[in-house]
C-alpha cells in the first residue's frame, strides 16, 4: 500500500517529477570526483582573487592622492586653473568618496556581466576642463594608463604585449624541456660517470653565474658569430632564435637537475629492485617504469613554469627590444601608474591560480596513484 501511495503522489506532482528529472543529471554530474574537485578549486581561486583585488586596491589607495593626477596635462593648464584641475582629477577618479564606495565601484568595473561606459578620448574645453568626446562600452574595465602610455586602456596594453611574451615563453619552454629532460635522464642513468660529472659541472656553473651575463654573451654571439639581428623584428624568424635560446639556456640546468633527482629517487625504489630481480633490462626499467614515475612531478611544474617565463623575461625583452609584457609591471611601478599596476596584478594573480589548478589536474591524469575519492 505504501508503494502504491507513493506512485499516486508521484503522478499527482508532474512539476515535481519534471524538476527531479531535470536536476538529477546535474546533481550526479557535480558529484563526480574530478568535477567536484575542479569546482571547489575554482571557487577557492575566486575567493583568493577577490581578496587579492581588495588588498591591492586598498594598498594603492594609501599612496598620496596626487599620484592619480595627470601631470602631463597639469603642465598645460594656466596657473589660475591648476588647483581646480587637481580637484577635478580627484573627483574624476572618485578619490574624495568614502573608501567603501570606491571599492564597490571598482568591483563593479571588474564585473564582466555589467556593461560600463568608458571614456576613450577626451580634450580640454575653453576653460581647460577635461571633456570626454568619445565613449566605449566595456564589460571588463581595468581603467586607463596614467603615465606609462597616457590615456590608453589597460586591457589594450596587456592584450597588445602579452601575445609576444607568451609565444617567446612557449618556444623557450619547448627548447628547455627538449634538452633538459634527456640530459637529466642520462645523468641519472650514468650516475657518477663522465656524463653525470659534466652535467653537474654545467649545472653548478649556470647557477653560479647571473642570468644577465648569459643574456649579454648570447646577444654578442648572435650578432658577431651568426650575424643575427640585435633588434627584435616579429616577422623575421632569425630575431626569435637567440632570445629564445638565451631564455632557455638559463632554465636547462635547473630542469635537468630536478629530472636527475627524481630519476635517482625512483631508481632507488623497491619496485626497481623487484623489476631487476625479474630479469627486466635496464632500458625497460629506466624508460617504462622509472621515467614514467619521475616525470610526473616535472609535468606538474610546466604550467607554472610558463607563467613565470612570461613574467620573468624582462631582461631578454629589454636587451633585444622585444615589445612584450615581461617588464610591463616593473615599468608601471617605476612610473607610479596605479591603474596599470592594479590591472597587471589581477591578471598575474589569475594566471598563477589557473597554472596551479592545471598543474594539479595534470598530476591527477598522469599519476594513477592519486585518487580524488576518500579511501574507505
């Protein structure tokens, strides 16, 4: 009778039945361990990013308000209008509003679901007031540069310079792992031998000498020996070779050192001794077992290595005059360009979180020993 009564109740609630049929697949989907893990990590990353945005905003609001004034235009204003120009600039950026209102407005600017009007072109009127002559609808507003490139949108500056640095970093990362992984493997395989000693010497030498020295050396070698251009030209393939190699060279030693260390740790494991007792060849043990397990922690670092390469290519970009993003944050801090500093901090923080999540997911896929479910 109870089952019959339940069926009658089901039949009398078609809307409830529909909702159950609609939401049950969604509920089951989010119960999957990998999906649940990604959802939780993404939620944590959003909270962290929110805290970083808030902290950076509050820290930059602690600097004197005069840092937000457009001093280039200030010089063109007549003496009797200079004080009023300062007041207008502070009003323009809402710096006289309570700090909580400023913070709320900044959150709204970063909200991609709300369309905002951003002034992209302005001029002085007859009274030397700044009047906007052109507006543009945007959804993700990081503001406009004050000093690095006065009046340019921060999003445009980042979008203009990031692709070059990303391509440079991708190429250097490919070269680094293509050379460092085999070197580390052969050093571990011939531990204590000539290859291992030469490799360790190369690692010690590379770590002892500042990276900037190597950059200068490869710049001179590229010009004098190979006759490569010293000024970067994106369309010229030869312009990429030495900068990519210079950026890779300083990373090869460190990567090879970690590959060797991971390989040596695996070689001393019990399962390797068991494999040898079964009569497996050294090549089969090294490449089918040892290398497969040793490469897992290395793969995990690839997304983070790519992010750090994008940020850390400042000296290479400076030497070859590459229009990349490596030194953009440094130049923004030097010029006290607060909107650009805020925008770059947000972008770098988001990239670091994505890299961390991708590294963990790569580890889950490549390491069968890791389980996302609780052991019962």
